[in-house]
């Protein structure tokens, strides 16, 4: 969405988990990532920083240094949801993967959790869902006072939180959009239209 925001033309490549390191010559093992000329970058915030510096004539993702600091806060806040999301949907995610990714995903995540994916999700899902919804109260309170996290128009702060919730809603069988509170849902739907070009 950062590329859409800055009106930068781009092509996308679908990658399997097992292909990431080979594609980027083992520079990193996670997505998102971009290749711009000879520059290759991973991590959403690093990518946003790069786009701001190298495409200054395009609409800003931060709106200045204060906006960048706020964006960094929301970046970290969104990352704090990842553990809850994993516990809510880890087995659902596994079931939606391509077959060639399943062995890698299961072995790496079960090593991390020291338990089966099935057990992690079934034993932790309800508590993790409750914890995530508590954290989302902050977002609801904030969005009751402003249309977007960044103010009158969306910027990086909005995109990183939206992307995190999109990941959850796209993978979980137990967490649905109906669980989002009114202002969060309106905000999410607005960003969804931007992301899908509607």
C-alpha cells in the first residue's frame, strides 16, 4: 500500500516460504521485501523509510519527522499483535499454505512454540482473541476522534495496522470482521477499498 500511496509503479512476485532466502540470496528470510534497481530491502518500516528518501516528490508516508515517529510507534504496536494473531490462527494459516511450504512452516513454528500447531491454536485461541480485542480498544478510542490514524488521510501508520488486521482476517476461521468495533470497521473498510482499488 505504500507503493500505491506514493504512486510508484510496481510488479509483484508471489513467493513461497521456502523460496525467500534463495530469491534474495539469503540477505533475509521474511517478507515484505522490495527490489528497486540494485537496492533490496526487507521490513515494512525500512521500506517506507527508503521510499520517503528516494521518492520525495511523491506523497509522503509520514508527513514529516513527527509523523515518522508516530508511524514508528504504530509499527511497533502492530507488531505487538503478532503473538496474539499466531495463537488465534496458527493452524488456520498452516492449512491455507501451499503444500511445499507446510513442512517448513510446521517445523519452524512448532520449534518456536514447543507444541503442535493444533494445540497452540486450540489451547490459546480464546485467550489470545480476548487479549487482542482489549488492545483494539485503544484503536477504537483513537478512531472515534479522527478518520485515520494519520489524520484526514491515510499514511504509513494506517497501512501497517491495516495490513496486520488484514493478515488475521484473511487467515483465521475464528476471528471475523464482525468482531471489529464500529470505528475500527469503518476505517478498515475504507483502507480495504484503497488496497483493492475499489
